[in-house]
C-alpha cells in the first residue's frame, strides 16, 4: 500500500508536470519530440524500479525481425503501454481515436503518429487499420496491435473477449511478419487497481505466425492459441515465483 501510494502520487504528478513542461516539443519535428517521449517512459521505469521494486525482462528477441513488422501483443495492464517506446524503435501503436482527444496527453500521442481508429464504425475501422499499416510499413516502423482490443485481466477467459481479425488482415495485406508478444504484466499491475506488486514482468516474443493458409480466421485462431498458452505459462511462472494468483488484489 505504501509503495503503491508513493508511486501513484509521483507518477501522476510527474505526468501532469511533463505534459506542461514538454509543450514546446509539440511544435518541433517528430524526431525531436520523441526525446520528450523517451524521457517520460524511462523516468517512469526509474520510478517503478526504485519505488515499486517492479522491473521487466525480455525473452525471444531472436524472433523479432528488424524493420517493419506487426507485433500482436497481450494487453493486461497500463504497464506495457509505457514500455512500447523502450522495447521498440519508434513504434506505431493501434489505438482508439478518442485517446487523441485527451487534453495535452492526446496531443503528444498524435505527435508520435499512431494508427488511430474509430471503433464505433467496424468496416471503416478495418480500412483505417490497413491504410495505416501500409503507411507505417513504408516508414519501416514496427506496428503494435492488441488483438483483443482492450486490457484483459489474467483471470479472464478468452471467450469473454475473443481475438479480433485485425492483426491477421494487416499481415495478409502487407505481407509483414506477424509476431505474437506474450506477457504477464497483469499479475503485478492489475487493471484499474491503485495497488501494484513488486516483481518482474516478462515480455516474450514468439516465433512469427505462418501466413501460408491465407485464411484470416485460421491465422487468428493460431495467434490466439499460441499467445494465450505462452501468457498462461508466464502467469504460472509469476505465481510460483512471487506467491500470487491471477485476479487477486495486491
């Protein structure tokens, strides 16, 4: 409770101050504005390490190709959202357009050129995803997508939030490698929780999904099966190492 409270006060205070102090970067070219983004995410990592005693580990980097690719990642926590600009070089994150309307924070999101979609229009949102993917592919940047569309607690079953076909459609349209990224962040930083746990979050890149079938549904099922299995293994590893269970409060 004490560690979490100190961290939350520091984190939210630092975020508010950063949004104001870094305003001039919004008027600079993107490559210069990225300096402010990197300062923010690395500062957040510092606070996590030395206040929460929460760190991370990366596995399977040999499965991550250089240049542009599509990374289909599990999404369990706000934790991984601040790690994407550490794990990847200039990633384009697929996110809901409403986030760009958040005062100040939304302007910084727009500056790093994500792929923003209108989720209320399913047909149009798929067209936006594919058009955005082709744009980012031409820039040589990695694309990050959360195939379930939102944060999912480790205790939730995939049937409660099925995988969407966006990742498979993008991969087939662009011919980019589709790399699953498993994680166990929800074990330490539960969704919508004030309290966090100390420990080590694991990010694991799995071998790329085969696109040989050219079947969107089959590719999506393969992605779901492999990503869920790997993430479940990481959940069990965290449970054994730190004596915690999925879905329990810190």
